[in-house]
């Protein structure tokens, strides 16, 4: 079994004071967000990111990932749910000779990727990774696996395991208390499966996923 590790500890901490949403979410906003198109990445904040731009925030995270997995020039890394490829770029820059690739379901994100990663990003879904068994030295997936319903999330974890042999890290939506769960449920846009850590650990075990993990918790 993998271990819980905060590989994103170097990201700037956003000071948020989140309470439950007062009004009900508009189902049309949820539907459009789940298309992972322009509205999700670069539309108004209600639909997702409200502008997904490169700002270098992943640079120290890339160094931490390389150190954690002991990656060397020539090692092959896949970022599942890579969006516009910002982490792919920062991993490439952090260790010359590292072979880094990404995969995402969003054609919009790939068509608006960082210029340094053109040709390295694949269009596809996390539950069907078009690569041979054991083809990567490390597979990362940040805030993506929870966007599939439970059965497909299980398949995505099996796919990550198949490519990486467990040299992997996933971060997924979770909560530790009923209060956190209520706040999460009032804000969530795209997640199809989410649970307390025990529920995720049960899914990891069901999938045979032995990589590392951490939770994204709104607080
Ligand atoms: C919250 S964003 C995370 C992006 C990036 N990993 C990050 O941390 O900044 C979720 C990403 O998952 C992608 N996504 C959603 N469903 C997916 C699927 N079934 N397979 C692959 N990517 C998916 C979306 O297009 C989006 O880029």
C-alpha cells in the first residue's frame, strides 16, 4: 500500500474562508463545467477556474515530485488530467532529460496548452490510458480521478497502476467531517465520486492501487 504524502506542499496557500453556498447550484452551470471546455478553464469563476494561466506555481512541486520518486534523466512520467500541461512543462524544465507526457479529456485544454509541451499531450480518458503496461517510471494525477463515477474511477486507478507498477501519486476530493462534506457538496462542480478517506482507501484497495495519495479538502 502507498502512503499519504503532501507532494503539493510547495503550492502557495490560498487563504479562503469557505462556507456552504447559500443558493442552489445552477444545473446548467454544472453541465457546462463538465464539458471541460473554454467556460470551465477560461470562463467566469462560477464555471470552474475563471482563467487557467501559467504562473510557475508548479515549479517547486515538480522538484518535490522528482525527489520523491528519485527520477533521473531518461525517466518517463505521465500526468493524467494534465489540463494545459503546466506541470508537464515544469517537470521538463526541472530535470533536463526527463521524458514527460500528459493526458486529458479536454480538447480545449490541449489546444491551449503551454507552447513548450506541444506534442507531448494526449487526448483521452483516465480510465482508458493508451499506453503499454509498465511504460512509465511515475504516473501523477492531480484532482482528476474524482471526476469519474466510482466504477470508472476504479478503472482509472487500475490503469494508473498498470502503467506505473504503483510508482504513482493521486490527489482526490475528500473531507474529514460532516461539516466539511456539506460545504464540499454545496460547492462541487465536476466531481462524480467523492468520499471520506476510508472510502477512498477502500476504492484504492479494490482497484489494486498501491501508489501514494493525498486529499484535496476545501477549508
Ligand atoms: C481540476 S482540473 C486539474 C488539472 C490539473 N491536474 C491541475 O491540478 O491543475 C481537472 C482536470 O481533469 C480533466 N478530466 C476530467 N475528466 C477526465 C477524464 N475522464 N480523463 C482525463 N482527464 C479528465 C479536466 O479536463 C481537467 O483538466
